[in-house]
C-alpha cells in the first residue's frame, strides 16, 4: 500500500470578477434581500380595502426578490466573488426606505412597496452598464430583474390609481 499523497490538480477559474463587478453585484444582492424582508413585513401587516389581492401580490414580490437574490449570489460564486447576505450587512448596506411599523393601510402599503421597488430598480439600473461592460451574463440577470420588478410596481400601483382623464 502506497502512502504517497496525491494532490488535487490545480483548477483555475475561467473568469474572476473584478472588485468593481463584485461590489456592484453585492449592492444588488443586499437590496434584493432587503426587498424580500420588507415586502413580507407588509404582507403580514397590510389591512384595508382589497387586502387579499395585495396580500397575495406582495408574495409575488417576495418570490421575485428571493429568487433574484439567490440567482445573483450564485452568479457571484460562479465568477469567484463572495456574496455577503448576513443580516448586519444587509441592514448596513441596503438603499431602501425604512419599513413602516405595525399595521399599514393598503393604499399606504402600495405607496411604500412601490417606493421600495423603485429604489431596488434604481440600484439595478445604476450598476447595469458597468456590469454589462465586464460580464454580460451577470448583466442579463440584472436586466431580467428590472423587467420583473417594474412589472410588479405597475401591478401594485394600479390598485390605487384613478384613470387619467
């Protein structure tokens, strides 16, 4: 029996994210995690007219944010960046407006969640050009999230709009 140690072959990654790309994707990640949390908070505490539809609609936002955060974090790992989704990091780094405390009236909840989605989309749009310049694959993820979140903002804001005449 041989006692020789066999070393693993050196595996070199095909692509390594720059510090700037990692930072951009990290900004996206923390905003998506924060969106998931505040949308769920609103989901639990929204009251008033059209409660049920908004309650269910907020879960759609939560799902998009959760799946988006996972996709961004896994993309970061694929390009040799390290995602940081720890609560303290999210709290310190997210760019979203603070969630209201306690129960929230449906019209106020819609206004709040739309403002949060708008903040996340601003982050996504703010990093997209730089991300695209370095990694079009990551940019595709960012662009897909923009489309999904803008659609949700439209769906939710339509609940409280009056027709333009």
